[in-house]
């Protein structure tokens, strides 16, 4: 149904509009009329018209003023100006109000019908757009929690920063820093600790959605999934100089959040909060939040309030150290070498007189780097593998020898991590390709295959295309069409059966895809190449 409002000071014009619209569109359109600018404004408030045909020259409030008033409470109505003049003084104002068309009096029946048909088409387009936006929003409401969970998991546990960067773009997160909050839940308190009986985790799944909504009403954050009786939350934020004041506000907001949660959900809650760190260091913030929970009986505890930790010398290049091991963990050899050389130069500039101290720092970094490689599954460990490291360090006669040994060992660890990442990606892609080749006739999806290789769908899509040059759907389609060709040439296999055997249960869809890939329909292909 379409609501049409006609405003004109001539009664004969109003009757003409009503009769023409009723005759051409019947009950599809409901028409209201008004003879003055004031009347049309008042009717529009309750009638909520989709389309307004507005005469410019009316008693009292003119058509332009009436449209301006209506636009204040109705932003979607389509305005059609009715005028006895081809050009009039109000043209610029009318354009600013978004007038769709000018109709010059006298108006024929055909012009009225054409204008209404045009207006109905535009109203339909707007309605469809709103409907599609609502559908997209509904889908996003389903997809976003999955993406958020993957983002949190990639930051805290999988150590796949490339995947985390991808999720961060999907979620439109601009901040490069943030902190982790851990929301812990249980049934009751005992000696300041939460008691979580058997079955509490299952029960928590029922109120997880409500928890997520409440948390997001307090913080602009990304909420992970339930793990035991804890929910990790990543809160992106800029690094601020007023860290103390903001920490106090954060703790107070967290207390308010707990009160809100306990007022809505039959459970008790505690919150542990880690330090603000770079996104690639969120795992450290998570461990700090966990340590805060375990180290205090308070309902809300920030790691900074738990205890004073050791601090670096003011002159020590902390950020340089972080960069070295970040690039090492990412397998970025060139960047890692550059940072190591700068760090070695820094040591020489500050401690050239103390070679043993520099030897110790080199040994510390090498052992730390090899531990990172071991944790990444890139190298093995044996108790006696480093038995000569101290002797080698002490045997270096000058700083250039020590620098070379330092770089060689760290580069080996970096390359091992890089090779392991590439091997994992290649292995995952090859395993997926083999699975597709063996199961092309089944109803397989990206989620099925990414689950098989134990990699998130988004990150799997990226490495699969890097390895094959095609995305998952393109590769699956190529395999299915090649198999369909083999079936189509056989005289005892019908076109329908060829489609089913190659993974297409819908004959029409099979025909469309086949023609798109081969420029021939299945029947044309069978006729030309059949045995």
C-alpha cells in the first residue's frame, strides 16, 4: 500500500488527482487531500505519506514552507511540485528540499499516472533498500560474534598476527593498542574466590549473549568465547599519558559492570585487567589479567594495583627489544636484523668498556630467541644443545666477532620460524586441495575444509589463495567442472547424473555454472565430445 498526499487550493485539481489515482491504482494507493499549507502539514504528521504532490501557491503557508515543515518529521517522503509556471522563484529552495519532479498545470491523466508510477517505483526501491539493510544487519549480528571470537583467539592463543590484522580490518578497529579484561563468573563466593560448580560452564552458554550485550554497553570492546568460567575481552584504546586517572575510571566502570551483570544474571562475577599493550602483545596483557585475578580476592583488580613489578633502566631501549622479538616471531628476517644491529650499536655506545656484560646480553637474547622458535614448533630442544654457547661468547676477541655470532644465531631462529610458518601454510593448502579432490561430489564448505586443517576460515582463505592462486570456491568449481566433463562424455551417464556426481544437485544451477566456465551448456558439451 502507498500513502499519497495531494495539496492544492483548487478543489477541482484535488478531485482530478483522487479520481485518476483511484481509477488507475485502486486500493493499492490511499489518497488524502488538503487545500492549504497548514492543513497539508497537519495531515502529514498523522498520515505519514510516502508521496506528496504539492502546489506552490496556496493560502497562508506556501508549498515550499509546507515541504520544509514536513521534512522536519518525515525524511523519506517524495515531493512532486505542482505549478502553473515552467519556472518559478522557489526553484532553488525546492531543489534543496529534494523535489523529485516538477509538474506543470494543467496536468493530463497520463502525466498523473506516469508520476505516480515513478513515485511508486522509487518508494519500492527505498523499501527494498531498507529491507536489505535490515537483512544485512541481522546477518552481521550472527557473524560479528564469530569474527570477534576469532580475533580474540588469534591475539591471545594462536599467535597468528596476520590473521589478527585481517580480523581487525573486518571489525574496523583503528587503535593499535589495547588491554585485556577477563570476566570470571561463578555461583558464589568462598573466601574471596568464585566457586564454579560442575555444569556452570554449560549454564553460562545460555546467558552468554546477554553478558556480551551488557559488556558492550560499558566498553567499546571485542568479546571472546567462554573458556572454563572465564570470558576474555579485548578493549582497543590509544595509549594515554594520564594512565593513573584512566585506570581509576576503568576500575570504577568495571565495578558498575559487575553490579549490572549481577542484577540481570543469576551468577557472581569478578574482573581482572591487564596493562595497555600493542595488539601483538595482547597475550601478555591476558596473562597479566589472569595473574591479577589469581593474586587478589578483590572483585575488580588491575595488574598495576596488584604489585609493583621490576622496571627497566630509563636508558634501556625497551621498544627496540620488543621489535626484535616481534619480527623474530613473525619470521621477518630483514627487519629483525636491522633492529638487532641498532641494538648492538646501542650497547657499544653505552657499554663498550664492559664486554662481558654485552656477552651476557647477547647470550640472553640468543637463548630467548631460540625459546621463541621452540614454542613456535620450529626447532627442537635438547639439554646439551647449547653446551658451547658460553665458550663461543667468551672466545670472541672483538665486538665484530660477537656481533656476527649474535646475528647468525638470531637469524637462524628467525628463519626457522619463517620456514615453519610457510611449511604449515603449504601443508594446510595441500591437505585442503587433496580433500577437495577426494570429496568434490559432497556438499563441502569453506568452514568444513578450514576445520579439517585446523585454521580459521578467514586465515585459511588467505593462505589457500597464496598457494593456489585461486580462492576456495574457484578451486572447488574448477575441480567439479573438470569431473563433470569426464562424466558428460560417457554415453551411459545422463546430464543430470553428471551434475550430481560432480557435486551439483540442482540441474539448473549446474547448467549455469558449466556454461560460465566452458562457454557451452552441458548438453552442447555432451553432443560435441560424447563417446
